[in-house]
């Protein structure tokens, strides 16, 4: 289990006019965040640029020491019990490489085998599975510096998974990948989670990743946790409009108050916002017409999340 309780992290801001001043200002990157992630969960961690996502991941993985609060992964302190923690976790930072630039993938993995003390047989089996799943064969013999971004990321993911970690932290793993590679990575993550029970915390700006993979999502902005729950609940909090289309038998009877109303023959379309209490309009129009078919198109996830970021930004300003 991952437990984070009242986590805080501040970064010093340099005073460029006088770098020797002792009373340096601090930028609060993570501000009193608490959550737990149970074994086997696949959780999305999203937020706008500079929200504090990578800083959180760095504290969870033991790269950074929190300024306040505590982190435990299966009871282990990731910073002070770094070696024990490293055996349990796999980490991928999309923006940074953990592969050796001038080595071939094969050589890198052999180095990791020794670092993690993976037994020969286990190493051979694991590597052949990852090699096949991530389709590494076509660039197996090239040095890492010659790989394309998508190829390198597949190599990175194999490196993060080589020692069969129970916890996987992914910080923007699909950045810069084409749709086919993204799809393959998503399938792999699903499989790791479902079949092997790997607990995954996934940071991404690609909301499709979250929609397709995560039952739970945490949203952070300005270092504060804004939301922690299911995607469905997140949608229901959204103030963006849904679009309703109704096929009516005979001439439609229209009521007042429908926004963005359009009519095309027997089909009518209008906007609906449950948070504005417009659900009853739908009940009324259904009540006074002979409805053949009805579709409600929820706002796209991008709009739901944009709405949440905007509202949190406004609250912060106030
Ligand atoms: N090493 C550092 N020194 C000073 N400030 C930092 C440092 N690393 C991050 N920050 C600041 O902390 C805040 C949070 O950064 P963080 O990298 O955690 O954001 P993020 O949510 O991962 O953003 P992105 O989506 O752009 O990757 C930002 O304001 C950033 O400028
Ligand atoms: Mg980041």
C-alpha cells in the first residue's frame, strides 16, 4: 500500500539580485497532500503544468525528501530505506532517460540484472516476455542514442519492469508516442495490473490514457489535491454541458428554456447541464412528446478537466 500523509515540498527560489541572501523565498510545489493507494489499483494522477505531479512522484519514489508529512510504501520509508524500496518499485520518467546512452538495450538490461541481483532464469524469462510485448527486436542492437523517442520509451519501460516490481510509477510514459505505440503501452499496463496485480500510479497529460486505464483519478493543482475519486464522479461535478439528441414521433412539441436548441425534421438537439438544475427540462420534454430514441452525449473528458483546472485557478486567485 502507498500511504502519503500531509505531504509537503517547497523549493527555494533563488534571488538573482543577491544569490548570497540567506532569507531565500520558497515555492510550495506540494501542499499538504494525503492519499492512499491500495495494492492492485491503477490510479491516474493529473494536473496542469507545474501542478506538483512530478514532485509528488519523486517523494513517493524516495528521490526527494518531503519537507513535511510522511510517505510509506508497504511500511517502508522510500527516502531512508531506499534500497529496500527500490526492489519493490519501477519508475519511468518520460522526460528523463534511465538507459545508458551509448549502450545497446541488451547491455543495459544486463547491467540492471546485476544491480537488482535478478537470478539468471528469472531474468531470461522476464526479458523474453518484455522483448516480445514491447516489440524491442527491431532495435535491439542499436545504441540507445540512436533510438527514436517511441523506441526509447519502450526500452525504458522494459528497464523499469525487468525486476518485476509490485509498484510502478509512470511520469508521462506516453509522451511523444504515436497512436499505435500508445495503444500497445496501454494494453501492457492493463495486463500488468490485471494479471500480475501491479499497482500503478500514472501521471499524464493524455486524458485518453486516464479514461482508458484508470478507474480512479487524483487531480492536483497549485500543489493541492483537488479531487480523488472515480472518473464518473468527476464527470458529474463538471459544469460543462452535455448534448441531448431526441428522435420524436410526429411533430415535436417544444418547451421554453432549452439552450442551444436546434431542430432537424423530427430530431431535436439541445444543451443540458445537470448542475444548473436542467435535468427537469429533459423530463418535461420527454413527458410531452412521443420519444423514439434519446442520446445524451457527456462533455468530453478534456472539457471536464479544463473546467476543474479553471475553477481551482479562480479559487486560488480569490
Ligand atoms: N528543482 C526545482 N527547483 C525549483 N523549483 C522546482 C523544481 N522542480 C520543480 N519546481 C517547481 O515546482 C512546481 C511543481 O513542479 P512539478 O515538476 O512537480 O510539476 P508537474 O505537475 O510535474 O508539471 P508538468 O506537467 O509540467 O511536468 C513548479 O512550479 C516548478 O516550477
Ligand atoms: Mg512533471
